[in-house]
């Protein structure tokens, strides 16, 4: 597709969404559980008739059956009858756009990015309910993080319920048995990291007599780069500099992180084909014993340990997240959420019904539901050992609950009752909590730049592609600066101006 054709297609899609928005406005108990008590009480209006609730959300596996035992337990506990449209994660954004344009909306719509241009347009056209004024009436919803609600605000108002996530989950997962084999200690500095990656590549860490391993695996999205950049002292996305917003890639620390990655590439200490790898291929590198380290969500450590042990008896996994750089210990902070449930006025026609729906989500945050969605059903998905839940078959739980029904949850999935954990799980669980104190935030999270919203998908590849080319040695420093100039002229300067203006108005 040519660029003009792509822009024309995008314009038609946006027009369809706005037509859809205009049309909408015109029509305008005995169950066992890991936790014995603490189910909480919702202050939502009580009704004898079950709430009929249509929901559109994403899934990561096969859709569950509507009469599944898990759904029955949800419906019984929340006094509801739910009709869920499950959409594969890979096509979810497109499906949301089509659904909004059609005017046929569910009562609860999961939106992955509520700052996308079509969602902003719909919000400003009055398509969705503002929910901020009602949150204090619900025991669980009222306790949700106000700073995260700030991050999802549009024009100062809250138009949905965010799905809570931990702020700092990233770090380095590595083969600790390999580390022992090459005679090194757990890395504490950036230089230590380099030495570990080098030894994992050159010093036969798997003791098979061949030089067939690599220190670090990565993928084309380069998720790990932002972590390394934070260690180097770079901003998390944006920073306030001289009273104005400035993107991370203008900082010298970001450039140092690129040079670090380039050094790894030049010395073949990082997977050489990383620019064409996807997430699964990156995971395969670890699980198949090809790579010794990956920069990832620390929670992945448990699954790596489980997979490796099956194939390589004696394989051991460990995690590290506090690497000292020029500015001390730092880690990039996340948004604190993943997607937002929004409630269209065309399908949720009264305030009373909205309150019922908010009550449903409030009840889903009761401990009993946290445990149902986090652990599944006792005897099928988990069992109790020493009074603590432990998975019988985690893959089955993930297939029947975690990859589907857990996506309905607005509370943190880590809020389930603590189970019987391995030392590794206890370690990274503690890390995730403690690292909030060294998290570097992105000051633009609560802000909206119209240019970023409409042109972000065009602007981002300019920098991302130049960064990859620099690492591969296909672009020098002068070429990098030219890419930055291209970004500025293509709309980047306007983004800086709009973010800076909004930031100034917030008084921060």
C-alpha cells in the first residue's frame, strides 16, 4: 500500500467512526476459595433482576464457553448475566474502530489506548459516560490509584475504569547456572552487565565445548532498550527540561544507550538477527538454551525456569533489576494500567444502569473474585498446600481463566491471595514492589498532544528505524541527527509545543 493510499484509508476509517459517533448521540456463596474471608461489600444499587451486561474485551487464547463454570461463578457472585464478545489481541484495535463506527456498541468496551484519535473524538463528542463523580461510592473502585486515573483523564475528566498493573515490572532474567559456570557474580553495574553478556557468548557457559550461545536476546520492538536507557540515566519517554517537554532521544544518555547496544551488536554479544525477531522467538532463544539473558517482565522468570528445567536438568534462572548507572539506581516506570473499560451512552442509557455496571466491576475486585480469576477453581486449576494455593495445571488455568476472564478484572492480577511460591517468585515479587521507589515516570502520561495523537504512528518509526540502523552500523551520528531533524519537521516540534503548553497549564 502506498503512503497516500494508507492515509486515505485511515481518513475513511476516522470519518466512519465520527459518523458512528454522531449516530450514537442521535440515539442517545459455598464455593471454596484461596481466601476464606474479606469478600468486601459493594455499595452499588441492589436489584433482584440480574444485570444484563454485554462486554467486548480481548483474549490471548481460545474463547471460553459462555456456560463455563468460571462464568457461572462470576454471574452468581455479581448477580449478572454477561454476554462477552471475545476478540483476539492481534486484531483488537481494528475491531474497536469498526465497532465504534458501526454504532452498535456493548455496554462495556475495553479500549487499549484511550488517547487514540478516534477514542478522543468519540469522548469529546459525548459518546462515553464520565465515571469520575461516581467512584467514591464503591469500596474497591474508590481505592484505585488516583495518579493512574490522572493518566487516563481526557480534558481533566475520567471516562472509564483502568485495568491496574504494577508500575515497575522490568528487569533482567538470566541463567544463573551459566553465571556460575563462567565464574562471575550477579551484575550490579552496566560494566558488569557487559561482562556477563560477553562471558555468556564467548566462554562456553553451557559447557558443551562449542561457541554456540549468545549473551543477550532481543526483538524488533527492542523492549529492553528502554530499561538500559534508564540505567544509563535517560528519561522515560519524555522529561521536563528548561520548563519544556523534551523527548528522551534528545538526551545524551539515550545516545549512550544506543552506543552500548551497538557495542553488543558489533562484538556479537546480542542476537544478530534481533531486528526481525518477535516476542515468541525471543522467548525461544532462552528456552532452547541459545541465549543467557533477556530484558523482560520479571514475572516471566517463573515460566522460563519451568520450561528450561524440562529440557535442561540443572538449569537455573535468576533475576536482577537494580543496576547502578551514572545517576544511581533507576528503572522505567509504567503507566500503572493496561487498557480502559469505557461505557457508551447509546447502550448504557441511564445513570442507574451505569451505577449497576460500576457495581459489577467493584464486585469483581472483591477478594473472592480476585482469587477466582487469579487461581481458578479449586480441584481443577489449583489445590491448597500448607493452606496456600498452588497451581495443579497452570497452563490449564491460563487457557480457561487467565487468557480470558482475567481480562475483565480492573484490580491488579497480583492482588490475588498469595500462593505457595518458589524462591524466584518471592524474589521478583518483592523487587516489583520495592522498585517503585526508583521508578522514573513519564511526565506526558496525563497529557494529550493532538499532533502526537494523529501523527504518532508516523513519527515513531522515524526514530525507531534510525535507532536500529545506528546499532547495526548503517547510520552514523550525523545520520542520527538527520533523523531527529526529520522527526521535528514531520510534526515532532509541534508535539513538543503541545505537550509543553499542556504541562504549563497543569501547574506542575
